[in-house]
């Protein structure tokens, strides 16, 4: 029901079923119809986090934040690096550093993501006087002290201006890297960077902070590839190698991770890393990243699928009607339906297995049943058993049971690399073929990892000081695992083994590191297809480039695509006559009982405020959907994309989103299991929004 958040004494209480008292509701209207209604200061939010009462600051902001204020290369570093130009030895003219995985969970590393960062942040004349001035404004405050003030020499303004005057704003560095998609053992160099202008020796490690973020797409790609190995193994061991031969194993691990990551950029780069190995995704930001930064138009695919909101809005007593609607709205092709809203076993036996069985068997395509709760691996085995009792099964060449082609199962709850392996092993042991099941993975695929998953590090290994080369090494007695490599490096293939040769002892002709960037120019622009082939151990020649202009604008910021793929199809799934959908956000539990709510204002200003829907964005989104939802047998169903309603938003609302959001004021501290914000549509035709 409708919710209100009330303070009863000193206790926050979420009142449900519309039984709250409006006058006591502490949820504040923060956004309505494209307008930001509250614009709180950070000082105010800090005070609330200290349990001080603060009145929300009213606003009528109807235009979002323009441009990308975060994309200032002068500030895309750790603060302390701003001061490092003062710390190198006198006479330093060269700093040479490298990036590697020093170890980690997976011995085989699949390198991916550098090209994205080069195109977005480094290529072209990225340094300007305006960026220098803006950065200095921050530094004068950021490095100031009430007693000692601000030391102007901390910021190396003169050298940044030198880059503008001498290089036109292009970064005077050279980067050599192993070609993306290459698979090699950890503890090998992945890329090196050095300055090409003697006055900019400090720049190499200044850029470390930004480029080390390559750890993320590389780690996602590496772990995703390991999961593909596991899936392939069990497909072979349970008698369905034909699935691999047809390439259908590439749809066995579907990316559910968009909502579970920390940012749109994380969804884009991490999701792209997964797509190196698989073809199934609901993270549409990844599609954009792959197209814009790697030139691949058709990198991932999806299908119509339901969520709990579209099923439960019919009510418990009409769950069967909701399920029948799924088969009716999508009469052919693959369709997935979450089936545990109330009773997964009744859904399998009574609804899918009895009432709707004939529709499923006669349909041109197949149904994918999705349990979304229950203990693993038991729930998967139970669902398979229930479905087999109704639909029957056949035997594979290894004697494992396989459901008929009209029905399959997808497990998307609690899936990480370990549970995936556990489930497939349990299936095999209980006589089930792996082909009965696909997986969806969200937070574990894109978020439950960190820089130390593969122990990624960037270290200086060589410098030139007073004209003399110096091999540089870090070797802490308290952690030998952090010992760095020494000297200039080359990456060589000795037989079938990748070897990093140190101390400048490598043979240049054998060095497999490729010059990918120099002085603002991208020198390699690899296609995604090429990268995928390398990840499968196929040799591919890097594609030469002379791109001297980075990707302009923010192609990821298209509100029509900032969602999970399956939500594109949900307008067809609500009950007939639906005019309102009201939803809420909460922390259902977790590690910390006290929750400090923060960050909504950022997302409202960046993505929602103003006239954010345009015909151009609708057209661009539809271009993706026509490929993303296409199938070689069943084609593309144009009704999947609710174009008419998006155009209605442009015509009727000028592109402003007709929704209302009420939220607890940011910085408020309250116990988990309380509502944090609610959202509902304000235009009856936009219930799906």
C-alpha cells in the first residue's frame, strides 16, 4: 500500500497500507514533473547525519546539470598527487610506470577496458585554461589550513599551462599495452606509461588514479570468463555439447547488474567486460559503451521478461491471469516470467504445468521460469522436478534429464561464481543436464569485487634523473607480495608462456606491448569483435588509428536507455486499465542497522531534472532495441518498445518526466527496513514509468 514515514517518539516508523497520517509524514516531495523541489546544501546534510534537525531547502530547478563537470583531467587524480611534482629527485626528466595484476583470485587475466578510458578522458586536447582555473579554485580551498593557509606551489599550474601552450592541451605521454582481450597469467605487465616531454615527468603517475580504474572492467571480464569455463564444462559433462557448438552457451549467464552497481559508468564498463565473454545482458549502458567506444553495434541481446511489480499488480487471486498475459502478449520467441511472487511450487505445478501447459507447448518459442527466492541449490532442483512432473523430460547422451524445448529455468537470485558452480554440480549429481538452466547475475557479477580481487597495481619502475637512467623498485620488508618490477619492461611470448622481462633486458622485436596512445592521439582502435576473438585465444592484429579527438558529450546519458532491458517490455505486462504505479525504496536489512540516506539529489540533478526526453534520444534508443531484442528466428517485435508513450512525454510534457518522488531528507539517520523514498507517475498514461 501507500507508505508514510513517521517519527513516533524517537523511533522512525514506516506506516503501510495507506494508514499513515499525512501531517506526520516525514517524506518530502523532492521532484515532480521534471522539477527539483528540494536542493539541500551539503552542510545541511552533514548536520542531519549528526542528528540535528534541518529544514529541507525548497527549489524550483527545472534544468539539470549540463555537461560533465567530473571530466576535468586536471582533477581526475588523488589529491596528494597534485603535490608530487615537488617530491621527485632534482633533475628528474622521465618517469616510467606500469600496471599489472600482482596476483589475485584468478590466474588467467583477460585485459579489457583501457580503450574506453583513453577515448573518454585522454584523447585529444583535453587540457584547457578553463579546466586549469577551475581545478585551482578547488585546490586553493582543498589544500588550505586555518593556521598555515594555502601554499600556492602545491599546484603545478605552470606545468599544466605548459601543456596548453606547447602541446595544445594534448597530454605528452606514451602508453604501451597488451592488446585488449589478451589472456595471460597474472604478475605480467599489462600496460606501461611514460612522459614524452621532459618537463612533464610528474604527469605519468598523476594519471595513475584514472587509468588504474581499468582494474574494474578487467576484473569483471576475467571473472566472467572463468564462469564461462564452468558453464562450458558442465554442458559437456551432462551431454549437451551441441549447445556450445551452436553458440547458445553464450546466453547462459545474463547480466542483471545495472541496478546493483555504483554508477552508470560502472554499469557501462563492467557490463562491457561481461559482454567480451557472453551475449546476454540487461545492462543497456554496456551496449552504449561497446558501440561508442568499441564500434560494435550488436554486442548483446535480451528478451521480454517480467518483474514482481508487473506480476503482483494483478493481485494474488489473478496471478494465473498475469501469467497467461505473458504468453498472450508475447506469442512467439523466448519469454521469461518470475514465478515466486507467492508460491513457486503452485506456479510450476498448477499454473505453468496445468492451466497454461497447452499454451506453452503450442507456442512458437519457449518459456523461461524464474524462481527468485529459496535456498540454493535446492530451489533449482525442486523447480526442475516440479516442471518435469508436468512436462516430462528426455535423456542426453550422458543420461542426464533434459526438459522439453518449450520450457527452461533461469536462476537469478544469489548467483556468483561459487554458487553457479555449486548449482551446476548439484544438477549433474542429481541427473540433470546443465542446459535446463541459465543464470542471471547482478551485484556479484558487476559489484562484488574490488581492486584487490586481482591485486591490481600501478608502480614506477624506471626514471631518468640528471640524464641517467635509474631502475626503480618498491620492496617492503613487511609484505614481499608488494615488491614491484624493476626497470623498463617488455612482454614476451616464450613458447606458449607470457613472460615479463625486467630491467630493460627484453628484446624490442619480441615485445608484445603495443603503442596505443601518444601525445593525445589514440594509436589503436580495436573492434569488440577482435577483442572477443583474443579472449578465445585467437591471434588478432591491433587495428591502427590516428584518433586525436575523444568521444564528445555523454552518450551514456539517455534516460530512455538508463534501465534494465526487460523493463522496456513491461508496459505490456500490467493489468488492463492500470493508471498508477507507486513504488518505494528501502534497505531491507544489511550489515548496519542505522542507515544514513544520501545521494538521491545527485541522480535527480544529473539524470532526471529538466526536459530530459527528446525525439533524438527516443530514436537512438530504438536503434538499439531493434537489434537488442531481435532474434535470428523470431525477429523483432516492434511493440516491445513503448515508443508512443515516450513521444507522448515529449508532446505533452516537453520531455519532462511525469513522476513524483518523495524522500526522507538526505543525511537523515534511521533504522533499516524503513521507506527511504517513493515514486509514482503523475500522468495516467505513464504508469509504466
